């Protein structure tokens, strides 16, 4: 049984990687809630997410990475103490970093900041590692509507608007919550944006 689920997990990842390489959108379970994802380095793919969600491009999106070193690759000068902080938190935590580099310009805010979360959840981590690039994650809802807490709560409009729907965790009825969001400032203080 375990082997079968590992095969299914890999099939989902393989399909997602194909879609992401082609600039498409995926609907997938993250380490928090279900998200709409795309290649975080492809501005055209990012625009498709804004269009699908009917979301203003001035609103930021979260970027998921697999390892600490990925943060160093996509930000110019992070405070390394952030990694110590993240090791000591239980809840998945997104950090707003200054000096974003190498990412699609439409996910970087006007101050040059970007929201990045290092994932620990197996599906996301393996997907990002096999894709070899960061992935956008934004809640699977039309802007202004409630974030779905599991697959069953996602609207057909969203499901029909993506190129691939992941099968993994569709049966999970657990009510998942969005991540915490913090800003880690240069003087070492932590500003809580979303608890």
C-alpha cells in the first residue's frame, strides 16, 4: 500500500513538473492550505494566476522553496538569523525578505521584497526539488473569497482554471490554515504580519 501511494505521489510530481515547465498552473496541496502554483521565475505564468484569481497584481504572492540555500539564491542579503528562528517555530512560516533576485518581477513588491516559505511537507519539497526552481503558492480561491481549508472547498471555477489538479491529499478532510507571515528586520526584530 505504501509503495502504491509513493508511485501516485511521483506521478503527480511528474505531471506537475511538465505543466510548470510549460508555463501552466497547478492546483496542489501545500504545507498549509491548497494552493494555485506556477513557476516563480516566469512572469507570464504568474500573470495567469492573477487573472484566474481576479487579483490585483499589486498584491503579493508567496514563493515556496525546498531548502535554506534557496533563500540565499533568490534574495540578495538575508539575515542568517532567520534560519535559526524558523527552526524553532512549529507553524509553517512565510518570511518577507528584502532584495529579491532571480524571480518574476510581478511577484516582487515595489520595495523589492518577496514573501518566501521553506517547506517541510513531502509533496511540496519533492516537487520543488524535481522542478529545480521555486514555485508560487497562493490560496486556491477567487480574490476576496474565503481560503478553502481542504480540496472539497475549492470552487469549480478554480479547478477548471488550472492545467493540472494534484490527486495527492484530495481525500484529506482536515481543515488546514494559512501560514504565519513575518518580516525579519535587519536589527533582528520580528514583525508579525499574520499570526
